[in-house]
């Protein structure tokens, strides 16, 4: 088992050599994410990870290591795990193609035997009963062999197909995880950026989209005062309430820190503002009970900024204008919703950045 470092002054080269040697001894593939796990265990910087790693009894499978990577290094390793799953799918598909090739080769060989036998028997009347009996025996054996090979290949293809389906399901799970914020379980910034880009892929969709940016008022001071565990729980509750306000056409993401975004589809400016206002009022009235004491840390307020996609030239412009509307709400006293189209021209075009953060 890997022993944690007892000296803070141990040289990086020594640590790397020790970890590499341990990985070879334990049969661990030399992937960067595996090395990262072993490094955290060896240096003792993550006790929970070290405990879970120790429970693997010294011979961890790659699947078990992937689970640890997803849990403790989600943001940095999910893409690598997705790529690994894609490689596995390619391998399984290649194996199925090889099986199909073997089946085709077997049938072609059997076809050659049939042709040769047919040509040899054509028009001949001088064959004895014994020779015919031998020919029939050879043909029966060839036929039985071909049938049995077909059965084996069919079973192997079924197994490979099931394995391929499992790997595909795992890939889809990893893709969802790669686009999911690990704290709040809603979409993350990566997924948000992809969804934003899609708005301007089609000129017709621009007319039916809007962006709502939301920011928790005074969250930094709140987090500093009550601590990160309470702050994290507040973020989770806000994310849940925001997601509950939307419908199937509303994409809700955490874009960073205490910032959230809603991409609304199919609503007018008035209807989008109504969605944003409902979200604001719901969060303002909600109870934010955290911990075993069920203490209510509310009220929690949010400020929101809205911009219709038709008022922007591209995804970056849409985000910038919704951001201006958001910080217009901040500048006007917080806990309110502002629409970019209603902002006084010139008031926030240059100076709006001074309102960023509390």
C-alpha cells in the first residue's frame, strides 16, 4: 500500500519516482488522472480520498479509479474520462467488425467448397457408392463446421454488442457529468457556453431566445460570515428554486461562484421578465434552512438582468448586454430585475463594470 509522505521537504522528483513505482507495483495504468489520485494519497492532502483509495485493497480497477477521479477531480478529469469511453466504443466497434469479417470469410470458404464439389460432380456417372459416401461426409462436416462457427460468432457478437451498449451508456453518463455542476447538480459553464453558441447557429432561433443572468446579492460577505458549508447549501437551494421556475424550454446553469444563468426559449420579452420576476420573488420568500438545527439563513435576495437574443449580435454580445442589465439591477439597489432594452442609453455602456461584485 502507498505510504503517505512524512517529510514536507521531500523533493518532487522523489515523489514522482515513488508514485510511478507504486503504480507499476499495483498494476495501475499510467494515466494523468491516476497519477493525480496517487499524488493526493501520497502527500496526504486529501484524507477522504486516501481512505477510499485504501479501501480498494491495493489492486484498484480502472473503473474504481475513474469513480474516484469523478468524485474528487471532477472538473479536471471528466473530459479525459469521456475520451477514454469514446476509445472503448471505437475498440468494441472494431471487434464487431472483425467478427463480421470472420463470418464472411467462413461463408466464403464454405461457398468455395460447394462450388468445387458441384463442379467435380457435374456430369460424372462413374462415381462409386464409397466415393459418394465420402463426399457426403466431407460436405456434412464442412456444413456443420460452418454452422458451428456461425453460432460462435453470433454469440460473440451478442456479447460485444451488449458490451458496446454498456460503454455507450457509460459515455452518455460521463458526458452528462462533464456538463453538470458538481455542487448544485444543474448545468455548468461548459454546458452553458455550448448552449449559448447554438442560439446564433440559426438566424430563426434568435427571435425566440433570451438570456437571464442572476447573481446572489451580498453572497461574498454571507460566505465569509457563515462559512463555505453554509454558503454551498445556499447555492444548492437557489439552484433548485431557479430550476423549478423554468419549464422544458428553460436551460438553467451555474456559470460560476454565486452566478446563474437561464436561457429562455419561446417567450416574449414581457413573458421572460415575468419568469425572472417570479424567480426573484420566490427566492426572496423562500426559507433557507441549513444543518441539523434547521436555522433559517434567509432572506436571500438575487438581482437579475435580461436581454433578448434579438438585441445582440452574437453569444458574447448577448452575455455582455445581459450582464449590463444585471449590474444595472445591482446599481439600482439590488433584489430587482432589469431588461437591457429598457436601460437608459449610455448609462451602463462604459461604467457598468464598477458594479461587479459586492
